[in-house]
């Protein structure tokens, strides 16, 4: 914290130094009073701040225009889209958007419409722009836009671009795998703030039947819209575990400060089970993962596996095998079911792999080729995950 404060002071001194140089230059030609020098100094600082202050305005465009012809987007003469934006998809751009700029939309090289940007806030912000069909009688387009406020909570903008007589209601609810079952209506043309968590957005028709369902992860300082088909991108750091049988289990973790030479004592039913000595911690912020497991099938002795995650930008996954028995199994990380891509890669035990951000599944396959377990994984930059095969093969006999 002290270092950060010192950096701020140095930045202020740099601005003041520039202003002092300007003042001294004026002094050489004529005589200024102390008040005039003060105003000259403040004016120079203000001009310097005005020229260097640049706000980051992200542009997120969603295509809600029904049809098979995708959309190309132009910012002035510059084409923003490398490939056309398909129906029911969103894409984010970071052009230097300013109030008064015009965005041009084209379909199959024909002009579809334009949108004039106005009243952008004087802070970093996300502008969401949705193109949709104006009515059912023509091919004219219309636009809905929203600028997300700079809030800590996750924000969800709820828009209705449907053209027709059918009625539907949206609800946000806890994910089907959650222990709670909260549910709340999402009103159209509104923006709601959410606490971090895993949710589902469900659309229900007038007949009470479920018409559609979308899972997403709400994260602080993230913003999404109801037209956005992508899931959010962040989960709290946690251990992701695979049980050999039966099924899958999420392992909970305990976080505490640790130093080299510290000793961790483990007890079961108040009896000592074993101890682990911490050693060789890196000289930077790091996460030490420590796994306690059964040493063998013949005794109750414990063993430990540990890993210190490197300070990388990419998501990291440590793959450990603590299972004791004869059964063989292989792990794969693959694109989530329903994704456009279908990539798959083996996860080798006792290894660490780096992943790009995305939604994945970790699948465990037995020697017979059958799927034994499957776990969803949300990979995020600068986050660390642990995949563990664990359990003990049952001994035959009494």
C-alpha cells in the first residue's frame, strides 16, 4: 500500500514539474505576480490532464435481427467486424467511440441502418447496442442501447426485441445444481444488479411451459444483456474434483496465509493423522495447493501432494491422481456440450496445463470406454483449479 501511495505522489510531481517549466519560461520574458504564476501553473496542469485522460468505452453489439444474413458493422470508414455478426450472437469491440460517432450496419453489402452515439459517460463504460427487426411488415431495423453504470455488482439488462403476439415472462433463478431454489421475475426494459453466483434465466410462455433456459455466471463488475448468448466468465477460485465412484464431488478449500518452514498438522477425530512442512515458497503472491489422501489400501496412513501455482495470466489446472486401486481411468478437457466447437484434449495425471478463458467440461473415462464422471469447468485468466481423481478400491472379503 505504501508503494502505491508513493507512485501517486510521483505522478502528481511530474505534472507539477511540467507546469513549473512553463511558468519559468514565461518569467524570462516578463514579470508575473505570484497569483498569476499560480493560475498559470494550474492551467498547465488542467491542460495536461485533459490531453492525457482517456476513458475506455467498450462497444458490445448484439444481433437480434431474425434471418440468415449476418451483419457487418462499420465505425466511420473502418470495418469493425472481421467476420459478419450472426443472428443471436454478440461481439465486443474497443474502438475509440465518442459522442456524435455514427455506426453503420450492412447486410450482404447493403445498407441496413445506422446508429448515432450520444452522451457517453466520463468514465470507463460498456455500451450495449442491439440491432433488431422494427416490425413484421418490413425489413427495417431498429436499435436498443444501454450504457452500464460503473457498479461493483454484476448487472443484467433485460430487453424485448420480439415482434409478434406471443407473450412470455423471464425469470432468474438459482442453478439447478444449487442447494437453494430462489426465483425472481426479470421485467423487460429494466436493469437489475446481482450478487455473484451461478444462475439460470428461464423463459416461460403463457401456457406455463418452459420455452428456453440459459445458464450464466454473475460476477462483480461484469455486465451482460438478455440478448447475449455467451455465459459470463468468472467463478470464485475453488477446487474442482472428480471422484472415481460414484459420480462427482466438489471439494471445499480453506485459505490461510502460509510461510516457508510452517508446519500444518492434520487430525481425524482428535487423533493426529499426519503433518506437512511448508518449504520453498516463491517470492511473490502465490497459491499453494495441498491435498491429503490415503497412502495405500492396507493402512489408514495419509500422504500429501502439493503444488504452487505460477503467477501466470492464463487459467491453470493441476491434475492429480490420488486414487488407490487397480481401476484405470483417463481424463479429458473438452468444450462444453452445446458449444460450437468440439475440441478435446487429454489431461495427464501429475501435470499442470494452461487454458484460455472459456467454458469446458472435464470428463473421466474408464478402461472400458464408458464415461465415469463429468464436471463443468469455467476457466478464467489468473485463476487456478485442481482436478483430482480420488478414492480407494474396496477390498474383497470380510
